[in-house]
């Protein structure tokens, strides 16, 4: 729904669907040619072919958020959906009576996998009026779900609302973005059963998971591999293989090795306990004055800087340094502050060469529904090249 008319019609042109099911208020986003309106009152038996499905057929194409480029169509088979759900159900110990809150949009894999997990475990899906914070809180208080999936932004808002935990809330999954340990610590100390997860649309939702307790609050791990998935590292990039991994991109080349590993843009390694540590994305690393600098590392510490309401850390091209670390900041109460204040704080945690060289104030940071910074949109707003 957040795509422009141009973006929607590009996808339609690529996929050439035979039918488009669309809400009335979104009809203006698609070309009217060939639209046939009909009431949705037909039974499933009139839609589905009664023959046995081929598990390797494409079941779903989800277009990625395109946070750093044009959206890609990610092809997931029936086998991908089944095996992903099976391994996640086992880890989460979902049972028939489990109530799962649909707290993420269904057009993202995080939201769609709530449907598949619940269907395969014969549970109950609770659909709130919207995924806005007030409606999520209302649904939690009214229906008392056993499981809920959140991005960090949603978790922070739930904690700020003083949501009271309850015994039956067994699984609070947190993923989709950088996960700040101080946020996790606050959640655990407030009695929430937090599970950190790692995955993507390409891996059909999460493929590693770790339950967090008071004993492992400061761990940067996102857990061990679940199901039959395998991980290896190619030039520090995380590469994944398994029956949860996508078939490929729709009409685009995907980066697979000869032995079937999909190479992500995420950088990471396995620790001594065979748990995955995600250090950031390939495009989170910039080279400034010949030094490699992780933008994610800087962002980790900015979470603690109390003058910030929101922020993004980016690399900008620079004649002298090649690239420079730049913080785009939304300040609390619109109170501006100098770069020196920021760097005096950061210098307690990071080396001098990593300190930001530029600070830009903005009214807001453009993000998608999963909390990821929309880099192209940010670039357009700032009118800069990076």
C-alpha cells in the first residue's frame, strides 16, 4: 500500500497476474484497463485445482521493500513455506490452542509467516484493527495472544505504553532490523519472553533464533540455525542453504554458489557456541581515509544518546576522505546540538577515526513498516549522493 502508482504498475507489468484482489481505496494505484469487479463470495473448492500440488511450484512472490534499490520479486515455493513453518513451529513450541497476533503487515514475510505458522499448527490468528501501536495494545489486552512478532520500533512503543506482561505470552519475537541490547534488557526485565531472530524474505522468515534471559542479556548473538538450514561465510558474507531458502528472484539473477548457497549482503560469523553474530550489511561498511568503518557499530551506541529521537547513520562521498560518517538526526523537542556534543559522547565507545564528520538535522527518518531506513528516500530528501 505504500508503493506509488508507478511502483505498483511496474510490479504488475513484471508479473502479469491474471487476477488482482485490491481494496477499493487502492484502485487508483493500478491501471484501470481490464479490471473486472466481482464479489468475493465463492468457495475455495471452486478456485483450487483438486490435483495434488507440486511442492516445488512457486506459491508466493513477495516484493522486497527495496530499501536501497528497486524492489525485487522473491519467489517462494510451497516447499519453502512448509519447511520454514515446520522448523519455526518446533522452535516456538506452537500448539493447536496457540493464539498468534498478526502484528506485522501480511505483504512482508514477517507478517505472512504468522499465517503459515498458525495454519500448520492449527492455531488462532488474531487480526487487530491495524498495526498501529494503539490497536496492537488493544488487541494484546483484549485477546491475550500467546505469540507476537515485532520489529524493534514496535517493541519500544509497547514498553513505553507500560504494557503489563502476562503468563500466557510465551513468545515475543524481535527481528527485522538492528536489535539494541538495552531495549532487549528493558523488555526482559519487564517480564517479556524475548526471542531474537534472524532471517529475510529470501530465507522465508527467520532461520536462527535465541531465547533471551537475564543470563544472556548482553549477547550479540541471534542464535543457532533452526531446521535443516546451513550457513557458511563467503568473504565474510552470510551464505544460506536449505529448504527454507527461496527459489530465486522473479526475472532477476540471484547470487547462488554452485553448491546451492544463497549469498546475502549481511556480514557475520559464528561464535564459539555456533551461534550467529550479524555485524551488519555489506553496504553498512564504508571506507574513510583508508579505514573500514561499520555504520551499524556507530548506530549501536547512538541508541544511548539521549538528545536523539530518531537517527540514521550513512556514508557521504567526500573529496578528502573518500567517504565520511554522517549522522542524520531527529532531535528531541526540536533542540539542536553541535556535532561536538555527539562526538564527545561517542568517543567513550569508538576510536577517533570512526567518529562522524557531519551532522544533519531532519524532521523525520523515512522508514518502511518493518522499521528499516529507506535509503533512496533519505537520499532524495537530503538531496545528496552517497
